[in-house]
């Protein structure tokens, strides 16, 4: 099914498979960008990256219920499929896969076959969002099985998610190349996110403090501050602006462990303003 002049859409796995199989039999390389929709420039930049590594690009829009804990924003998560389809079409994406929850989980989510990534799934965001990364790994595994891409692109903005997906691909021998796209930001430094629109006007003014605090923390560590010292200064700075801090930390970029000498480091934070939970990260070793 496709809107006149618009992007081709697949609502059903069978239709998606038919399309992608035809491409694969023609020897074309398939790129994939999974999203929850409400697309912004950060998402669309991932489409461009996929295009550089593949002959055909598939994007998915699926707000995955199993990665939201009870009480989180699943019900109010912004759903803007028509605008997303238009934006993907304008960006030259070849196929939009937008399954219903019943297509993805035809037997419901009880007794679901799940993917676990022990260690990584319980750290940082995982400890504040129980079950989140299990939900992410499971739906990404299903999407990979449905799309069967050669290459998939994920944003560095969700650093822990990127590591979870890489670990899953290695651990389960998916043989899919995973590429990281850089974090796109608003002019004031706030990382673009579908959740930014939840912010009140006042909180939107404060929100870039999260990026500035990460920059200050990374600079302090580069200049020789101890990590615990830099983390506690960053926490105090965020709390002074009214953030409720889940964590603010400097970790090894490759596994989120405590960094040892010579390891690349990442500065990460998750903090709430009102009902909005924001996450961000930057490299410490620029
Ligand atoms: P989401 O729709 O939030 O699940 O995100 C879909 C993909 O877009 C994920 O790989 C995210 O990491 C990525 N993404 C989200 N925000 C940004 C951003 N500001 N810059 C680059 N990629 C992003």
C-alpha cells in the first residue's frame, strides 16, 4: 500500500518480507533504521547514513510497549505517522514498516521469547527503567528477523542502547553491521528527542543545562579531576537547576564499566524535569 507520490508502507510482516526479499534477490544491500516515530532531524540524519551504506533503506515506526515500564509514557508517547511518512519520503527512504502492536505481538506479551543482555541491561538507565533494555533487545531482534537488513543505524544519543544492540548482534550471531550516528542537537545544545516536546516553556529553557553539565564534567576529568569528584559536582549543578538526577557518570565507552587507563570514556546523564526524563552523553576524550 502506498500513498500517491509518497513512501511505500508495509503494515504487515509478510508485505515487508516480500519487498525486502525482492531487493535481496536483485543483489541489493539493505539498510535499516528502527524508530518509535515522531521523527526529527536526528532520526532523519540516520536515514542519510543508512543510504550511504546500502542500496535500499527501510525505516520502522513502532512504539514498543514492552520497553516501557508501568507508569512511563507509553500511552502519551507522540504518534505522528502521517508526518513521519512524509518526512521519510522526502528523505528518500524506500520503505516504511509500521506494524500494529498485534502484528508484532500476535500472542500478546505473556510467554514472549525474550533477549537478555546480562550486565549491560542492568546498569545506568537499566537500573532506573527495569525491563527496558530487555524490551529493546527483544523488539530489535524481532525487527532484525523481520527486515533482515545488512546494516542498521542507531543513534549515539542512546549510547547504552547502542551497546546493548551491538552485544546482542555479537552474542546471537546476527551478522548485521551496526553503525552509530552522531547526536543531533538544538542550537542551544539540547539533544533532539521526541520527548523534548513534553517540556514546559520554563523547563525547555533549563533543559540544555544537561549538555553543558556533561561538557563541564568531561573537561574537569580531562584536566585531572577524579571521576567521583567530577560526578558529584555535576550532580550538584543539575540539582541546583531543578533536575531530579537518575545518574550522572563517567564510564568506559565500550562497556560502561569503571574506566581504566587508556580506555575511551563517555560522560552520561539521565535526569528529570517535571514529568520529562532526558538522557544525553558525550565523549570525554575529544
Ligand atoms: P527513538 O525513536 O527515540 O527510539 O530513536 C530512534 C533512533 O534514533 C535511535 O537509534 C536513537 O538513538 C536515534 N536518535 C534519537 N535522537 C537522536 C538524536 N538527537 N540524534 C541522533 N540520533 C537520534
